[in-house]
C-alpha cells in the first residue's frame, strides 16, 4: 500500500478548509490557494514516478482488504489525469487572480475551487463505484456554487438547468448502483470485473450497463449535452476555463473505466450504443459550432465535438484506440482550457461576446490573436502540435476496425473545428476595429489590458506544453502505452487491487 496515493485529495481538502476561515483576506487566500495547487503538482509528479517504477499503486483505507472497505487506485491513466488536472488548476487559478473582481474573491470562490479539485482527483483515483458517486457529488456541489456566484439572472437560470440535469443523472446513478449491488453483491471495481465475468454479461447486467452509460453521458455531455452550451456560458471566464477543461472529462474517465474494466464482455450492446451516441454528438456539435455567432457558445460546442471524438475511440475498443483515447484526452484537457482562457481574454479586450461586433484586434493584441490561431491548429490536429498523435491513433483505429462511417464523421468534425475557430480568428482580429466598451465581467476600465498582459507568460507556457506534447510524442506515448495496457487487460488492474 502507498499512502501518497491519497495526497492529491488531502492537499486541496485541507487547503479548502483553511481558506473557509479567511473570506475577506484576499491576498492570504491567493497565497494559500497557490501553495495548495503547487503542492498538488509536486504530489502528482511524484505519483507518476512511483507508478512508472513500481506499477499500479493502491491504498486500502483502514487496512481493510478488498473487496471490503474503501480503496484508492493509481494506475498510469489515473496518474496522468491527476498530473494534467494539476497543471490546469494552476493555470486557471492564475487566471482567476488576474480576472476575477475582489468582491467575488471574498465570496468563497477559492475554497470552492479547492473542493471542486477534491471531487475531480477523487473521481480519478477511487477504486469503488459508490466512492466515485460521492466524489462526483463533491465536484458537482462545488461547481453549482461557482456557476451561480455573482447572482445574475443568466447565472441563476443556467445553474438551475445544470443542477436539474445532474440531479437526474445522480438519481439514476444511485439506482444503477443499487441494481448492480443486488445482482453481483459488490461495488469494488476490481471485484465487479471478476463477478461480471463469472456471471456473464447479459440480461439484467446489460440493462445496468446501459443505465450507467446514460448516467455518464449526461455528466460528460455525450449526446445528452442539452445543458452544456448555456451552462458553460454563464460563469466568469476563469470558471468557464476550469469547467471546460475538467468537468466533462471526469464523466468521460468514468465511462472509460467502467466500459474497459467491468462491462466489456457484450460490446454488441454497450459499444453499439456508444458508437451511435458519439456519431450524433460529433454531428450536432459541429452544427452548433458552425451556427452560433457568439464566442462562448462556439467554444462550448467545440467541447461537445471533443467529447464525441473520445466516445468514437471508446466504441472501437482496439489497442491503438486506447492509446489514442488517452493521448487525445490529455491534449484536449490542456488545449480546451487554454482556448477558454484565450476566449475570456478576447471577450474582455473586445467588450462583447458577439463576433459581429468585433474586429481589428490584431493591432492591439497580436500575441492573443496568434495564440488563438496556434491553439486552433492544435485542436484540429496539425503536426507537430499535441492534437496530432491522438487524432492519428484514433482515426487509424477506425480504419483498422472497418468503422468507416465513424472514421468519416470524426475526420469531418475536425474540419468543423477548423472552420468555427478560424471564423473567430478572422472576425475578431482582422478587418476594421470597432469601438466597444471593456466587458464589465473583467472589472473596471483598463483591467482587460492588465489581465491580458499579466496572463502572457502563463498562456505562452501553456501553449509551449501543447508543442512539447507533440515534439516529445514518443516519450509521452511511453507513458500512454502503460496506461492503455491496463485498459486493454483488466487482469492487471484486478491483480493490483485484489492482491495488493
């Protein structure tokens, strides 16, 4: 057992508790929150090193042997997602320092930020399905508060929609777990894998699998994304960036884990559903990204396209598909976070969200414009940027699996990503400059310029990561390969947990 497995949860939890007692001391809150995020980054790097050297790490709380008690499991997939989350949280926290008004900083935004991270890290590291539900709820409760913080009518409306969708999915999650426990007598993921294999997936277990698919699809925005475009447009730009980089990815991770470890025996049922939902998600996301003329919704529909693309890989279940899913997921988390931050800076600089009211910003903000252009190329999958290896592996898997229709939709969706983001670049940065006031969401007059200037090193650093992931693709692929081996061979995960 390795006690350091739980460090990514303990650090933000203790940080959040401490921050609750300092609501009006903004500078102290900033310093403590920053130290907490940096501590988590160090813990994530150390955890990756331990997994790389010694294999899957486990922790059985209270010393209870599995399948009894609570177990935390860190395989390479969990470790990479924890590390990526730590990088994203540091980037988003720095953007909060630069963009969020002091009044909002006194309304517990930093404790909520840390509690949200507790839920995200816990979801990635738990080895128990009920504990996954608990971590989901911790993350969601914090996200409700962060979304509504500020109290505008738009925020209240979209938060209500977001809460209703997630309350429904959580109720279905509890029902699915109750039926699953009644059918197999356990909720430990490794033990579930053994029991489902022994009993044979079919009948009632297929129904439960489809029910869990609906639950995770609601949380990830796979086909059931009706809540996402509006909800992710309501909060401040820094909160949008955090949500866009992390929340849907937690739902995708749960889907990947459950349908690679537990319900993988009857792919004619589960994976056929995933394939159909992924195709519809990519098509509808492409239509939405092309149809809208305001920046937040265009970006939000690009998130939906990315979710569908990961679902496309999951529906294949091939060796190269697992590699592609993990590589693409890591890239998408980083690139979408950067895109949301750049979009927030663009809106602040232009003073409007509407593309038709923007123009000529390349003269005043050349770095911002070219960073948006570079991030667009990464999301499309242009080499040598980070999007290329993952997309190549996924599209190759589609051809190898003879799933030509999904391959065609996945390839076409990349062109819609290019079209929608290129339209933002063209309309916002070229043409005649238009006279607009600075967006009030960024604070007083001139705050936009200071925020953009202050974020320049961070955005350049984040974009450098996208370049590094592409150029150092072979090294990253070595870690990705370790993660995909566990997804492709459930026995490795089961042995590590049950014999740990």
